[in-house]
């Protein structure tokens, strides 16, 4: 969408610059980044927060194949500064309008020794954090380079603790920086005394993925690339990002930071891009599909997704994703998919199809226009290859190709977002999370909320009626709360569940043994949207507890979770509109409730000056719908 209230200040400080350092401050003057070049040493940067060192002097540069390291023996030739104060309206999101205010410096560097190569460093200071990216410039006849190693460091003053996940879907653990001996996922949140710092990357489109691990210098993290990318010059790298905040909630409220570092939306007509709630069809039968369509229409859902097996065995390279050929190991069928799609269209329900990367890699250009002709609304890209420059480039091109065919996309498995959904908002969501199919307890979900969710939307695959919900995952109220807290424009609510009139076939999906019971609290899901006008983090501690409130239209929805200890949520409701009354539906866990889900529903009248105090048991939750009544 177009930028609003654009204010650009004049470029300054062009030409010769005799200083060996450039200092840039954030608009609120609380953050400061300094970049220094000193002939024989490496170019370094440092970051201060409110006058206190946050990142110590840290190295910048690259090591190349068949060429000297770049970053040593350089001087600042010139710099230019730009101040931007703007906002933009996303196609959808966690807020209706996103602030985009920063100070930027472009620093031109040149080697003081042969071969006198040049490099630009673009640095931005936001109130929310610091970002920088490299532009490698051509020298002489050099048209391309192969990068052997990125030398970027993030040096701290102490061996602080960080929340570490080795893979995008693995468990989080809290360990000192020095113990991060293998590459860890980003964003990586570090507890730096009174500040929280999240190190990550933005606008990764055609480069190797960066991860982070302990460096040779004490208390340092270093960028680690997945492979050795080759780039044509001039080439601008993805952004390296340093978010900071006084609390986990402040970081989470600012998770638009990565989107701000990506290009604006390039899709002119976005009318076909529609968020919504999803049920997975687990039987791979016509009867199951029709039942899911009816259930979706009756219960406020917008999509039905057919998962692996509808076109054959997903791991067989010979399986043809242009045919409806049910994998017999998953389901005996029959599946008349076109009949289901046509029926869904009459009910205003969209169909999403899963395709494994084996078929995607062979058939992408064939199946995308084919699915559009069938009336399919979206594709879930499964088990895609990630990390390398080749597959990073392929995947983002695959999202663009889906947009060309007016198809929305959900990327599953190890892909983590870096803000590309701003440029191509048909990329609705992605996994890259240890979601509910992995049966995390609430403590882990509360860690994920303040770490992984800083990167953007996550397909958490809520599985409302599966036995694991009560056995491991905080009960059904926690599932209601997660639907508000774990943001995803496509929100899967019934990952293992079948509507009451579905087929008896399980479809080879582990855990898909139960039928949906129409219980009173499902009204919460029915009314709840998946995208928001405003988001507030009311309280939160990583791994312990959190409460979020989100606004849609005149209504607010609230989700709260506890970890391994009980928590009293003392909630200030001043986010509600003054002078308005709200019918408040409170969903809580009650072991004596008559329904099998043990969800109790209380009705109260609330106003903005009300105080709501609620005791939430360990590994449990709370969900609230504030309905404006006047």
C-alpha cells in the first residue's frame, strides 16, 4: 500500500569526509550507532542505548573466494544522511497502520591498499532498533564474487543469556552466548542486563540464510551463512538487525520492524488476498471435504485445506500434482476434488491445496495456473528446501509466481520470515515454528511468543479437539488464547479434527481420530478475526506468562497464557474506548464445567475504567471477547 505522511529531509554531507567515523542517532535520540574505519584495522560499529553501551565494537566485512578479505584497511570517503518520517497501511496485519520513522546514513568506504575496492554500508537507526546492510561495488573487471564467510560480529560486554533454537522448529533453551557453539536461528533474543536485544535479518530474498553462533571473541555472536553465495556486482546484502526493548512486550509490539526493511507491496490488485480461518480435511474423501465445507460455512471459517496425499505419495518423485490420485496408504478415497471445490465456491469457502517440494520443484509452472483454473485459492508449499542461496531464491520466486496466478501461499517447515510478506502479501503465513503439532507446553509457547514471533506470522496449527490438548498443552482455553496471541492471517484451528458428519476414514494423519463436538466456546473462534487494527501486549515474561489484546473494528479480543506457575492477571482495560460499554465474554478453565472441554463462559459488563483481576492456574489460559454494545 502507498506510504502516508512522507517527510524526507535533505541529503547532507556529500563529498570528501575527513572523519574516520560516522555517528547516527534514532529519531528519539535513545539509540546511537557509530561506524569507524581505521586504516589497518577492520571497519567496526558499536551501538549505545540511552548512553549505555549495548553492542561493543564489532567487526564488519566479508571473506571471499580467490580475493582478499574486505573490511580491513578501509577509509570513509563520504557519507550522506537521510531522515524519514512516514507510515504505511498493510494489506493486513497486526495493526492497521505501521510507523516507519528512521535516520539513515549511507557510508562510502574504500580500501587504502590495492586493489582499492569500494563498499557502501547503509545504516538505519529506528526507535525500535538498528539495521545495516552492505553494498559490494564493482572494482576493475570484477563482475561477481563468491563469499566464503561473513565477518559481521555482535559483541556484548558480558556472557549474557540468550534464547536459542537450533532449527526453526526445534525447542528453545536459555543458555549463555558462549554456549551457542552451532548455528542458531534468528531472531535470537539476548537478555542484556536491563535491555532485551533481538539479533536477526530482514529482506532475505536471494542470498544465503544467516544464523548466529558464538564467535572467537569473548561474549560475541557472529553471522554464519548457510553456504557460499555468489553475487553479481553491485550487490546489496540482506539487512542485519538489532531490535531492542525494555520488556518482551515492547519487542513484540514492534515486530513490524523487519517489514519496514522490505520493499512496499508490488501487487497492484490485492482484492483476492483474503485472510481467514482454516480447517484441515484429514480423510481425503469427497464426503470429508463436503463436511468440512459445511462446517466452515456454519462456524465462521473461510478455508478448507487438503493436505498431503491427495495427488499421491508426497515423497515419491513420480507423484503428479496435476492429478487427483489419492495415496492409498493415507486414504481409500474416493476424492472428487473438483466437486468439493465447486461446492465450496457456492458456500463462499476457499480451498487450499498442499504440495510437497518434490512436485513443486518439477511442476510449479504447470500446476499454479492449473489450480487457478480449478478455482483453488491457495497453495501450501511443503518441506521446501531452505538456507542455501539457490533455494532461498527459488522459494521467493515461487511466491511471486503464485501471485501472478492470484494464489495465496503458506510455507511449511523450516522457513522463517524476514518481512517478504510486505512486498508480496500473498505470502499469508509460514511455519518455521515449534507449533501445536509438536505438542509444546505453554511454557515453550510463551518462549516462542517473544522470540520466533518477532519475525512475523507463524502457522501454529491449533488442534482443538486432539487428546494432546488436555494431556500436554494447557487445555482448551489455552487453545482459544493462542488463536489471539500467535498471529497468523491464515489461522489453522482444527488440525486433527473432523466435523461430525465427515467420513470415518482417518486419512493416515497421526492424531486425527476425533470428531469435532459443537461446544459453546466455539463461538469465540466463530467471531474472532485473524488480522487486526491494533495490538497491545499488556504484560509478559518470556516462558512465564503473557497477555495480549487485539482490536478488530469496535471489538477487542484478549488471550492470556501461563507457564509452569500460576499467575494473577491484573488487567487495566484502558485500551477500551472511553464512554462505551462492552459485553464481555470470559472463557476460562473450570474442571467442574459440564462440557468435555472444561471451558466456562462468564458474561460481564465492562468499561475502559474497569479492572479485571483473574487467577490463572499453571499451564492454562484465559480468552476474552469484548463486544461493544453502544
